[in-house]
């Protein structure tokens, strides 16, 4: 959990501005420092259940189930060419890197066992 330790305490779920201010008063600025403080001390600083939750979450303990988010219905990427491009192959070549992100959503939904190249839709402007 090294990546978590270097984040500020207010990045921890459940730590609001007031709780972060209390922790900072005691020299606890980062989640790693909060994880190093004994849970009983965190409970005294933040209160019973809030302190217990903060101490657990700083140590990577969170009993809540992980619920995956649904894939978005659609994704759009707009790219404005610097000049008019009439050749479809040229337009696809220049826009392809920019459509990868939007195409990933479509490809994962369409082919869960192997992504395919996303189609490029061109609209006249």
C-alpha cells in the first residue's frame, strides 16, 4: 500500500475537512502517517466510530464490497483537424490515436474476450 501512504489524509474516504484539520494539528498529514498511529489514538482524536474507520482504512482495511460500475452507454471523442481532410484513410490515420479511448469502451463491450479495432465514424462539418 505504498501508493496510499503518500496521499494526503483528506484523500482517504470518510475524512472530511474538519477531521483532516484535526489530524494536521497533530502532525498527521499523510495516510502513511495515519496508518502508523495506534488505532486507539486515532479514535481519541476523531471520535469512536470515525476514528476506528479512519484507522482501518489507512491500513487498507475496508469491509465494504467492491461493486463494479456499469460500462457507459456511449463514449465520444471529438477531434478537430487543423485543415480539411477529404481522404477517408488519411482522416482515419490521423484520428486513430484519439479514438482509442472511446473505442476501448465499445470494444470491451462488443468483444469481452478480445478487443477489436474501433470503427471510426466521420461526420461532415
